């Protein structure tokens, strides 16, 4: 079965969704919707689909819509798409407020349509395989760094750290009981650096860092467990597991400690672009 999909928003993320959809055999990119005719037509022509200035102008059959417009428009666009009977995927951040998020959810329930959020990092091959190796995390550290881009108007919490918050909550299997955070702004109207510590009822502690004033792109997670340290590189798409094999304490008077450790690099079952 081929799913007919329309992309609403012809910006950076909308263009990326259009590219992926045009290459999927299970999907048919039906149209790109954007009020900016020049931008919308360029994307539509690049990926061989129709262009429409609004959802009302889409004249062909549509099964689903991807909402890739600015965050402040998500509620209005998603509710309109659901009212048309389309299933909807909303890019993250889902909505600027809890109230607007709840309105989108209610609209999906009323329309009896599927509603999803574009947390694409969940489908990174590394993240899909992490539950195989992470069962009882004690400490999780995440680092998400990017160079500065004037294109991004969202702060780093909703634009970048939101992925790591989602992944940590997914792996924790426990409820947060305490959160502490600090932010700094150097080049933007919103935060350029965010650091957060989340403590869970299970005793798990997670420390998250996100910034967009780095000189390189970094996406890393370190997960400490009783018997292992799991290092996940989400960019290189690899996992390294370290375990202490033995420790030898020499006789009295010696100051040296001899240790042996084992490093595993497992084969990932899921590979390729999320």
C-alpha cells in the first residue's frame, strides 16, 4: 500500500522530509504546501510533486500530512489538516505550549486520525539498538553540540536538547523527581547553551548538555551501568561497550594497580538514515 503524503512547509525541515518521502517506495509525495510560492515551487519541482499555496488548494487524495512550519503555527496547521481527515506528523517541537499541544491531541482524537511527533532521533540506528545493551542505567550523560546557525530561531532546549530528554526518558523506565538547569545566551535572543540535571525515582541521574556555539557537530551519550559503560555516538552510528574484566592489587608496599578491561563494538541491527 502506498501512502499519499503532503508536506506543509517548504523550509529546511520540510525540504528534508520531501527528499526522504520522494525516495520511499511505500510513500508518494503528493504536494508541497507553502505560502511562499517561490520557495514552495522550488521544492515541489525538485522532488517532482504538485505545489499548493494552502491546504485548501490541494486537489488530490491525501492520506497524511507532515507539518514542518514554524512552531508557533503548529496548532493551527495540524488542527486544519486533521479536520480534513488527514493523519498528521508534527515536527518537533510539537507545540509552543502545553495548552496548544493538548488542543492538537484533542483534534486528532475527535477526527480519529493518527497523530505523531517528528522525534527522528528515536529512529537513529544507534538508538534503536540501545535497549539491547541498556537495562539498568545508573548515570546518563549526553552531549549535543552544533556550530551556530542564524537559520534556527528556537532555543537549544526545544531545538536540540529535546531529543536527549526524549531518549533519557525512554531509557529511564522511571519518573523524574527533580530537575535543575541553567542556560546562557551569547549570540541569540534565545538560549545558546543549556545544561540540565534530571534525577529519577529509580536513582538514575542524567546530565544533559546542548549548545549551538560549538565548533563541531557532536551527538554522544555515555551510559553507566553496574557492569558496563555504554558509549553511543549518534553521528558515527556506533556503540562501544566497556567492561572491567579484572583488577589486581600488588603486595603491600607497591603503589601500582593493574586493571584489565574488555571493549565490545557490537554489530547494529539497524543501519542507514533514520
